[in-house]
C-alpha cells in the first residue's frame, strides 16, 4: 500500500495552541481522526482571522476545501495541548495548499502532518476564482 507523504516547509507563518477536549477522544482512548480535522479547521480560522480574513472574505473572495490528507505520527490523549503550525504553499491560479504541523505542546513530539487543498471560490457564481494578489503576496 502506498503511503501518503506530506513534506513540511522550512518555516511556518502562524502558530496556535489548542487543548484536546474529552469530545475529541474516540473509543480507542485517543484523539479521533475526525477531531484532528476539526482542530486544524479551528487553527485555520484563527490564522485567517489574525491575517484580517475569514473563510468567506479573503479580499472579496471565499475559500472551499478541495481535499485533505493526514499523516499520523503519534497518539494524543485527553488533557494534551496541541501546537498547530501553519504554512501556505503550492500556489496555483485558483488554489493553494495549507500544511499543518501538529505537535504536543508540552513535549514537542510531532503528532501529525495535515494538508488541506484550498480553492478560492465565488459562491454567488458557484465557480473557482483567482487567488487575490494581496493574499498571494503575503504568503507565497
């Protein structure tokens, strides 16, 4: 079976910490895969907010997630605090990737690598649109 590989960039443009809630824990007693995707979604919203944006307004354009990939490195348990670092990479005409390095904030141990493919989108016209130049200049 081919394994997914997510390469990390040399630097990240944003970092936040997010505590693991009891509702994030699955029947195996550790962080559920669905909860990890929710945690990186929260981190992405914090990143956009700090940058003066929202998912529905990045210089007049919105974003939509086209795909997601997760590579797990270690377990996470209730009471842990996660550090989520974000970088924006692989810019196309209408899309880019956001990569996340998730680590245990107390130990520094890497927990997971996540990539979400982002498409800039006009919800009124229901079609992809070009990446705003200001966003591209900030993060490319």
